[in-house]
């Protein structure tokens, strides 16, 4: 959306942008990231810190996340 008073881009310009964006996203999606972790599960403290950093809100993660089961608590701390 252009600023107020400025003309809209032509359909040809819009199509060119969409084509470029699609091809760029397709290429980046095909790249292999061997040895890199794309997504990592956050622990409770990391989750609370992420919410604080992103939203400037302090939370108690225990209030929003389900309790940790005994069997999972001992195994997840050893994975790091």
C-alpha cells in the first residue's frame, strides 16, 4: 500500500513482485541446512524470557504451560 497521495503500483509491477517473492521463497525452502537446528523447543525460563523480550510482558510460565510429568522431567534435562 503506497503512502496517501501516491499512485498504486501497476498490475505488471505487482505481478513481478509476486513472482520474485515466490521464486525466492521456493529457493530458500529447497536449501538443505545440514547440521543446523531449525526449531528448538523452549524450556519454561526460555519461554518466559521470549515473551518478555517480544511483548514486554512478564509472565509465570507455570500459569500457561501444563505441568511437567515426572518421566519427562528427568529425560529432557539430560538432552542438552
